[in-house]
C-alpha cells in the first residue's frame, strides 16, 4: 500500500477523534449550561479558594449573590448549595431519596467502621434497617422517658459543680460538654466517666475532642480523590489511626464488659444501648445480622449526635441570654414562677416553660449546631430549569435558611418573642427552621437530646444569677468552625446561688 493510502487513513482517524472530542466538549458545555448559577472558578481549585476560614459564612455570602440553588466546583467535586426554605421544601418533597446519599469522606469512613452507621452510612437497605432499629429500639419515646432519672442526676451533678465554684468563674463550655458526654456514656455504656478529674473522664473527653476536631478539618483527598496518598505525609493518617485505635479500644472494653456473664442484669426499661444492641443481635427475627462493627458505628453516632451538638446549644443559648439581659430576666422569672414552692425543676414543668422553649428555638435559629449538612445525589435529577448530576455533593445551608429576611423579620437579632405565637418548630416540618435536618437524613435523636438541653437550661436559670467575670465588659461571640460551630472562646461566667 502506498504512503498516500496510510496518510488518508491517518487523516480520517485524526478527524474522527477531533470530531468526537468536539462532540464530547459540546455535550459537557451543554450540561454545564444547565447547572445552577455560581461564581467563576479557577483551574484545578475550582471555587475552593472562596470558602475561606469559615466556610459556612463564605457560602452564605456567595448564596446571597447567586441564589438559593448555587453551584460550586470544590476541587474535583461538583457541589450545590441549598439556601432557602422554599428550595429545601422542594427537594424534600420531590427528591428526598435522590438527595439522601452521603459523600465518602475519609475521616468519617474510618471512625464509622467503613460507614456501618447512621450518620455517615450510604443510603440503602442496610442503612434503613439500622436506622429503624435506632428509632424503634434505641431512641423510642419509651426509652427517652425511662431516662428521666439519668437526666436529673447528671444535671444535679452539673449544678453541684457550679455551686462549689466559690464565686469564681465557671467554664460553662467544658461543664456542658461533660454533662452531655456523661449522659451519653450512661445511656450507651451504663456508666458515667466522672467529673473530669479522674483518668477515665479525661481519656474519653480527649478522644472525643480529637474525633470532633478531625471531622471538622479540611481533608484534601475529600476534594481531590487522586491526592489520597498525601495523607501519609501530612500527619493526618497517623492522627486518624491513633484516634480510631483509642475509640476502638474503648468500644471493645465496653462490649466485653457487657458480655461478662457475672455483670448485673438490668430490666428492659433501663437497659443501656449496648445491652439493647447485643440483645437485638441474638434476636432471630431481626432482618439484619448486627456485627460488632454495626454496634460500634451506632455508638459513634450516639457520641457525635449527643455530646458536642447538645453542649454547643446550651452554651450558645446562655451566651445569647447574657447578651440580652431582658430576655435573661424574663426566662428566669418564668422558670421561678412555674417552679415556685418546689426545690428544683422537674421534667413535668418543662411543657409550661413557653418562653424558655422560644429562647432555645431562637438560639438554634441563630446558631444551628451543624450549619452545613453534607449529602450526595444518588442519581441525576432536574430542579426547575437545572440538571443536577449524580454524585454531586450537596450542602443544605441551615444558617442562610434560618436568617433569610424573606422568612424572618430582623433575622440577625435575638428575638425569642417571634416564636411565642408561631407554629414553627424545629422537628423538620417547618423548612424555615431545620437545625436537625430534614427528610430521611433528619436527625433521629432529636427527642433524645432536647429534654436534656431544656432541663439543664431551666435549672441554670432557676438556681443561679449570672454575670461576666471582673474585667470583662462584653461577651465575645466569635464562632469556630468544625463538625459543629461552637463558641471559640469558652463561656466563663460567675454564678451566684439564688434562694428560691
């Protein structure tokens, strides 16, 4: 065959390749044109450089310019941000299953035992079965009611610690964390870990702080999967492995203790979470074979959902009340009037504390514990004029929603009165206020956490008068972004016991 013939073949092949590449590029351009609006992006980085130190605030600012459905390219990860109640409602009502995936984040994968849990696990049959067990067995109304004595004892321990402070400042941030972690330990393990002054308490406190810190860190492989190797050299992998070993050792000790035949047996009303999970593992009627990894994954969820989020809610509520003395006085007056004639607040009193409930709602509105809830689309879908591809990361921007001037008058001001004659609640049905999420991925432990928060705050307001330490003229309200948004400077206040 002649040279001319081979040249023609080569020309046809090159032309065909160019045409295919042009078609592919045109298809990508057409698909991109159907994506939601968003800021211009840089090569490789995309929009990562625009997130800054406080991603939730940067995203809120960008959403104000580009709208309630915004597209960002975060490294290699296509991302959309939902930042209005109407858009959250539309997605929950029409596309909830599609938006129920979870992104495979590196730290989450490790500490959840390869996603064998509820918080980080991928949506599917196994996840639905584990969540059903949690809702019906571990977090049921019956179990929550049975924990009344535990809540009362742990709150009493908190109050005693404050009363013994000898008029010096008390660190409410740390005490609130110890309250929630001891409550969760008693509920999950059947025992508390003390007041922070012994080895076991310090150990679990340090491990949980490190876990929360790791979950809140920027992990480059979560945005550039092809750079997963880098974690071996930046110290992250070593930190995660050390933290995981500590958690795993703790869970192994607890499970071994519960399998000990000589251990005292509790009746069903007071069995702890590990007791319940081990009982369910033996139940032949269960539609899922619970492994130790499932049990450990659920225990991890209990700590994540029950410690830092509850503690941060208590701290932000007290901080807002300190910034708003008239609201503080009104809340104290209400509690003291309802409890008048009794030595302490009882759980039966909580339903009558309408203003305190409004205060908590307002604190959750301004300070949602987890302001950016990450999800992932499970298949392509269409929202209005836009096409959202499968495997797109999704952030529901809770703070943008809860401070949207279209829904809230004076949205950045602390005004509990806005809830006194309003049906809006935070249980996922009113999309203007969704601090615990919505739909299938909404927090199943909501009714588990709120009674402890309400009881603790009611007691703090009933028993003590509060003031800033000497030399402190104003309260620093700066936040720190991690898995949760917590108060950067610990809330240290002076408490004076009140004769009521």
